[in-house]
């Protein structure tokens, strides 16, 4: 059984617990009765997502679920959008303890658990989406990294979805870092990204994604940075109408899954799961360009203005972050492998 549309808007830990109880959370048996009595051990997996149902990540995950239903013995996916299972930091804990099965979490969240992940969160490590996808789905580069949290946190990284290029937005056009002087820029919960806000000319204020609209509206922060798709689907253009193309970073979302659950799949179902996941991230990449274009048009229709920046003025401070944040041999190895794969 799959529920394609969730309209629940529930916030806070208590509500999450209630919701999980209602969904059979914490029970690793087949909660959806979907194995048809044929001896299969599959279940409908709950996936935590902080995006809307229009976002490419929701669409690709929902189609992944349909693929699993057709090609496995009882496995499926139920996507919970809009942080209904909690913001990313919370979702990550829930996947660790098995009360949620999978989550899409930004790379910044994983940097706080294993500092090697910092490498792929750096400005300018990836030239574009294609380069990023080729690196992060190359098991020779990422194999050890993706299994590194299995022992300590009981989840496995499967690969990821692009966040596209991220740029700044505020209530006036930005051309150089000086235009962001004195501005509080909302960043993800990451030391690197706090430093990145300084490199962009402002000061970093970490905040969960779902709080940002109100943060901008109330003036708790003055600016934010994200891709056009988030800018539009989260309606941030209503409260920060100038989007300036700093293109400081090609961001990355990871797909994580509870390791015990992953290891419980039969060999055949695991093979189908891997195929379905590959198709899902490929579909996501294909959807991304169109979604970006639609987001630009939608935000413009809502009053937003997009403008170019003085790239040279941002280049040096952003590039300096790599030498500051790469401090170990393993980080350097990942960085070199990523750069070697650039065209
Ligand atoms: C993007 C990304 C999310 C992330 C968000 C953020 O939308 O896809 O995973 O949480 O940026 O800035 O927090």
C-alpha cells in the first residue's frame, strides 16, 4: 500500500512520534501488509524529505517506490515531504535508530558525523552537476566514505541527488562581497558554510530549512543561499526578491538508509533496489534542468529579479576555503579524486 500524497502538516518531536506510531514506526516487520503472503520480507519504507511534492526529489523518490513495487517482493516507498518526519538533523537520528527507513539529507549534515564529507560540501569542488554526479556515484572514490557511518550510526549512504548551483538572495541585488557586508546570511548547520558566508561578504547564521521563510520574513536573517528550485518551491522569493548568481557551490543531497534494513533484503531484492535507485538519481538529474527553468519563470512571475555578480570578486575568498578546511590525508585524497574527474 502506498500513499502518494501526504497533506499532514505536523511539527515538533511529539507530533513526529505520533505520526510514526500511526505509521507503524519502529517496527521493522512489514507494516503495510504488502508482501502478499508469498514469503517475501519487504515493507513499505518511510522516507523523510524536507521538500514539497513538486520538487524533483519527491518525484524521483515516488517513482523509485513504484519501481520497487513492480520489481521486488513486497518493498515499496512512502515519501513524507515538507519535514513532516522532522528537519534533516532529526530525520538522520530517526534513520539511525530505525524508526524511519530512509532520508534525503544535505551533505552538510554528514560533515558533522565524519569530517571527510566536508570535501564534497566545499565551494568549487564540483564544476557542474554532471561532474558532481560522476564523482559521487563512483564507488572507487566514495565506497569507503559511504559505508563509514554504518558501525557508528547504523546508516549507509547510497549516493545522492544534486542541489544544483547555489547562489545568494536578499532584498537588494548583490554584485560583490561588499554588498553583503553586515548581512546575516542563513546557512545550513555546518562550520564550513558559516565560513563560506564570511567569504561571500556576510555573517553565517545556521538554521533549519523549514524555518527559513519565517526567518527571512521576520528579519532574523537578511539573506540566504540556495538553488532556484528551493527559492521558488519554498516561496523564498516573496521575502527575498533579489537572486544574485554567485554560483558559489554545487550542493549535494545524500540518500541514507538504515543499515540493518538494507542488509535484510534478499539478494534479488537488493539487486532490484540498486537498479531502482540508479534510475531514480538519473531521473532526478534529468528533471533538474527543467525544474530550474520553471522555478526561474515562476519566481519572476512572483516579482523576483535574477542578476549576475562580479565573479572575480568572489573567486579568491571562496577558493581559499579548500585549503582551510582540508586538514587530513583522507580529505585530500577525496578532493584530488574529485578534481581529477573534472573535465
Ligand atoms: C536544498 C537541499 C536541501 C537542504 C536545503 C537547505 O534545498 O536540497 O537538502 O536542506 O537546500 O539549504 O537547507
